[in-house]
C-alpha cells in the first residue's frame, strides 16, 4: 500500500487562482469575485471540505473541523 500525503498538504501547494478554479469545479454557484475575498488559507480549507464531501460516506470518510471553525453559530438581532 502506498502512503498518500494528507489532502491539506497537497492543496497548500496550489496558487490562489488554482484554488479558486478547483472550488468552482466543485461548486459552480460560487463566484470568482466572492471567493477572491478569502485568504489562501481559507480557500484551502474550503476546498478540502468540498473534496472530502465528494467521497462516499462510510468508515473511511473523514473531515476534521479545525478549531477556527465553530460547530454552532448563534445570531442575535440588536435592537
């Protein structure tokens, strides 16, 4: 069995334009202008999530939420 590099390591070698192009292939509803507002690190994280979501669910399907992304968000309206 050949060991594969973690997907994050492979994606971190991509340029900003390459990250946006790959995101648009997986999520054509996102606009290049919208994606351009995010940092390369954020784009890498999002592309990793999209890539892992393409795999069939099961024991081998894993995506670990980073500590920079909260699992639950709360929105309060200020009066």
